[in-house]
C-alpha cells in the first residue's frame, strides 16, 4: 500500500475533487449510544441503543503549482478553500451532502463537512488544512392520521341460536 487517495464528491453540483497530496493524518471515531434504567437493588443498568454517527478527521496540505512532489490533482489552495466554504454553508436547511471515498480503507460513505481549518502560516504557496466530516444519516418522517385507527376490533360472527 503506497498511499491513500482521497476523493470528495458533491453530486448536486457535479463536482468531484481528489486531494492533491495524501492527508498526513486520518482519524475515525464513533461511539455507542446507551439508554439505561435504575433498579432499586442493582443501581443503573445501561444498555446499548444504536450508535452515533461516524466522524472522520483529516489533516494535510494543499501545495500550489511549482512544487516538485507527486500530486494526484491540480486543485489550487484558493479553489479548495472556496469549495470548503461552499460545503459548510450548504445554501439549504442543512449542510451539503457529500460522498467521501478514501482508497485502501473502509471509508466510502455519505458525509457532511462539520468543521474546517485552513492555515496559511509558514509562507510559501501552500496551505495546511484540517477537515472534520460527520456521517450523513437519512431519516424518514412518517405521518400518521389519528382519525384512522387500524386497531378496530372486528365483531365475531355469531351463529344463530337454535330455536326450540
């Protein structure tokens, strides 16, 4: 395994970028959600009840043209920064749904960009970045009509009583 290739797809805009240089730090975090109850004798009894959304963090650098290092794409630091601002703003009721794919890993999921940090210190024509993505989890809202009841009890048919 030489290096990871990280791609981010914005399917709504039809934009797909490949980070020019492999991130030098990658992290994944997740946790179980617990619900519990208290008992008189035994105290608290926590039980797992699903999981939180996965969180991915990446740190790396985006060099500008003129660097003698192997790169996977030619996105400039300023284009990258504009994309990040657009993805965080989202222009909707919530952030943009993105597709994150990192080769040689299990990371291939829908996410949104929660936080980003771009650092211009050190001079030169390169920026350092930190990106924090959170797993996008779709949900369905089901609307029930309270006037309709599906639990109506059906009357049993009774056989006619015999006449004597």
